[in-house]
């Protein structure tokens, strides 16, 4: 499997004279708290030009149009063309440009590429290693794009998104605007809100060094991690939802994502017990989008890391504590906290005090023991599978490939493109736990490991 790099360049906003008058973009508190790492978003399209194959050349009309539309999008989302600074308080240098890589697949059709079972090869579609700890002593791009062209005419857009500014809702607003401008439909532009995040969640200067180190510890641990893709069809999801809710009317209160998180957490706990004799607390942390929970609600295009972590803790050696219904209660309680005045306590200048209390609890927990922590985040329902540049929706949307050596146990849930309500889970675990999980009959009773892409 080989990709030839055709060109590398910087795509800059198309109106630099306007962009250079923009003040530096101020990061919010949660941007400040989020370590510098790049999250991949990879969109696969079968054949954007149904009459002629796209050429992997910077002079190809399709590629030129793609870059032109991207430059126009950066006029609107100008911080995405900038650089994060080592002090982590601002994004500036908006005319620095978005790194744009053009690559050509060598002797491989898109259908052949998608038949490969290894997840590691997906990293070939990105301009940088995803999910690794990045150096913070140099200016860093906010967003990068690699366009990979296949001989059959298939094309893949591989985005590397700096988590210092971009969360899932932020990138989906950018992509929707990029698609609209490429189609020539300016009425489809999604106007970003760059002000609300830092106004509601102002950054802290100076920021306690011990909190930064604690966040890096929570995000990055040296292990030999493995990522596996598994599919849950709608029938399995419905069954797991009923199990997590304990049956009855409470099933309506537990989302599909929450039910899957409970199940994967339960199976991960079982894997932990199998590889370790130590009795450790098991902790689930699940990303909660704050935009609709803030009063008044923020627009989906409010830019920044407008999420925080719901927490649930269980004792894996207490069987009653690991039943799906009990885990469902724990997860519901953790997420339910964000439907109280807790969200309000995070806002304003006093919000740092609430965050400090959170960190003090985590520090105390780590002093008592080093718990097993399993992270979950969901892209479901955000619209990734609907990003249409005018040549059809993507045949597949995925985070990519092999994470860096220093990362964490993490699951990303993504809508399947099969049109039947399935959800893909991209599960990252250390090697020993993954070996147990892949053979767990309870897990395999509901999860289908790495099925084919049915709609290609």
C-alpha cells in the first residue's frame, strides 16, 4: 500500500487584507485545559466526477476548485487558518495558512483500500500522526487537510483537527460551510460564533501547572495501544438500551450512545479483571456537549471546546455494580449532573473554582489508587455522514488509524453510513485488554468486528 505525495502547500484565506485586521482569537477555559493533539476526521467519496477521474495534480480543475472553496471558507473560519501559541491563550497569524497535502494512491482502487482489515493503514490518509501528544513550545496549525486521489476516481479528505480549538461540533460547522461554498450555495454557509466560548468560559492566566500536568496524565499514558472498529446494528443497540435501562419506561431516558458506552465499559472492565489481579476502581468519562445545556443555549456553530466530561465510577469486583442496569444508572446520573445548575457554576470568572474542585477530587483519587479510566466521545447525530460537496454523501466517515504510543483507553462512536441506524465504535485499548475484548463472547454477541463497507 503506497501513496505518493504530489504536493504540499499552504491554503490561505482568499481575502488576506480583511483577515489581517482581525484581532487574535481568545481561547476559552476548556480550550486551555485540552492538551494539544490532533483528532482525525476522514471522509471517503466514491467518485466525485462521474465522467472523468480526478487527477492528482495541483492544476487539475477539481483540485483547484477545492482549494479555492477552502480559501473562501477560511475567510469565514479564519482562526482555522491560524496558529496556536505556546502560551495557549490565543490563536493568531490567520494568514499563515492551512497545510494542504495532495497525495496519489499507487496501484490501488478505493474499493481495494477499504477491504483491508488493518486500521493502521488509515493513517496514510492523514498529513500527521493523530492522537499523540504534540510539542507545545512551537506555534502549531489549527487544521490540516490531505486530499488522497485514487485511480478509480475515488477521493478521500483526511482532516487533522487541533483539539486546542476544534471539537466535533466546530469541525462539522466548518465542513458544512466548505461543502456549501464548493456547491456555490452561499445560503448554506454556517456562520461561526467565535466570541461566546471565551466570554462564558474565560481562560485563566496564569494557569496552575499541576492542572496542566494532570490533564496530560489523563490524556496520555505510555502503552502499546490498539484500535479496533466494531459495528453495532440497530437491533443490538435496542437490546443493549433495554438492558442498560433495566427494561420498563426508563428505556426512554437512556440514549443509544449512553447504552453503547455502558456496554463497552462493562466489557472493558471484564478485560481489566482478566489481565490484572489488582482491585481498581473503574471510571467512565463521557464527553458532554454543553451548547444546548447552557442557558440560553448556544448555536451549534459556537466554536471551541464547548464540552466537559461526565463521570461514572464502578467497582468491577462487585458483580452487582457491573450489571448493565446499574451501569446505566451510574452513567445517567453522571450525565444528569449537566442538567442541573452545575453547568451554570462552570461559567464566568467563578467557573475556574468549580474546575479546581474537580481537579482536587481527581488528584485525591490518584493519590489513593490509579484507577482504570475509559473515555467515550460521540460523533453520532452531528451530521458527518451528510457532508455533500455536490457529488453525493460520503460512503464512509471515520476517525483514523493507529494512535500515538502515548494516548489512553478511548472509544469514538460514529454513525454508520449503511442507512440502517447502525453505529461504529472505534475502540482504543492497551494491547492486553484488547486481546481479551476481541475474544469475549459476551462482547461478540452484540458487536460485529470490522464489517465491510456495505454501500460502496
